[in-house]
């Protein structure tokens, strides 16, 4: 049986919050939802993408036994786990199988209201209880991809950058004082980067990626003025604003506009002098990795306008 997740069933917060900051996307998952939800038209995400060839969402989604994130706990929702394996090779219609990547990404597409005006994304990340990531690789955990697929306007990552541990970018926002050189060397950091083609690449947030704890993200995006701001907390702590408003290209130039938001796992290859990481580089065999996600939702406006922070 498929249990439909109704937006009205789980409110964003108080009535005042909903009035000041109406919800523009609801991806939190009801306690009675089954894997079948994610392959159905009732899924809040695209039921077919982004996955390996001949792979369905009910094969890579599970419901882990973890404490709910702050965003899920507030509304009685539950966490999900997204997994990748050796079959997680996406095949694009134009270029064929992306043999050097492994991908399982929840996709929010055909939804222009989530990528226009002023919006704030909320979501939480947690290490898998039984499927650790290999942090010698670079992973994209969330990003906004342009309509022509040639750019990412922002991307949240963990793991060692493909170019090596000296390539975390120019830090313009917040760097947690707990980040050590060893964490950078082995990729045990969570970092948010801006527009893909910025030179140098700009890193707006950098913090330790501790295991067995929730990492709660708030990301304010002003598509009209090309500014963004990062909010963060860990565990059950409330969100805090971590950066000032930061200038970042969010709208691009036509046709590099709009596009779609991805949340999940994109595991990039390792190797020297990679010119096309879709097809070049190495992935080990026997991959069995996962990432726990919680509380995916979005509001109109800034969270400070409605008492969330």
C-alpha cells in the first residue's frame, strides 16, 4: 500500500510561521510511508531520477533506526536513507552512462517556485549506521544544477576534493575553529561552495563532519539579488545564522537559468589530471554506501522573518 504524504498533514510550524513564511516545498516523510511512495506519483520527489540504469527508488531507499532530526521531530516525520552501489551509474539521454560517477539523488524538478524569488531550504544529514562513505572521494550531497546541466549554483559537499586536499577553495564565509588539517586531509569536513565557474571557487561554510550526529542545514537563497546565507546546527541544537549575506551567482545567464535541486549522494571519482569526471577516474568495486536524510522542506523568505531563528 502507498501512503500519500499530504502537505497539509504536517505543518511547517505555528500558524504565525506559516502566515509569514508559507511553505513552498514539503519533503518530510510521514511515519506510515513505505518505499513504494518513492516510485509513485505521490512522491514529493521525482519518482524516476536520479538513479542508476534499471534501478528504482524502492531499491535504494530505506528507513533507518535513528533519532529523528529536529525538522522531522517537530512534525512527527521520519528519516530516510539513500544508498549507492556498483549499479548506481546514471545514463543521460544525450551522453550515455556516466561511468565514473555513482549517483542516487532525490530530485526536485519542474518546480520553478523553489528556485525563484527568496527561498530557504532546510534539511538534515547523518552518517549511515551501517554503510559508511569513503571520504577519500568528493561527494555532492545537495546542489542546484542549472537548466543546461553545465553549472551548479551552489553545492554542499563532504570528502576530499577531486583535485586534492589543497583545493577546498577560497573561504569567504564561516570556517569552524574545530576544523583541523587532518580533517581536511582525510575529507572529514562538510563544506558549501558557490557558483561552479567562479575563479577561484568560493567556499562559504566549512565545519567538521562528525559521525553519528545530525548536521542541520538552512540555506537562504535570494535569486533576485544573487545572495545566499548559511544557517547550521548539529544534533538537536536550534539553527544559528553562520554567515553574512554572501554574493553568489544564483541566476546565471540564459540558458543557464532555473534548473533543479538535488539532495542525496553523488560520488565522484579519484585520479590524477581528470578532464571529464563523468567518464574518467576510478571507483572501487563493491560499493555499499549510504547517507541518512531528514527534514527536507522549503519556505518563502528568510527564516528570521518568521521566528525560526
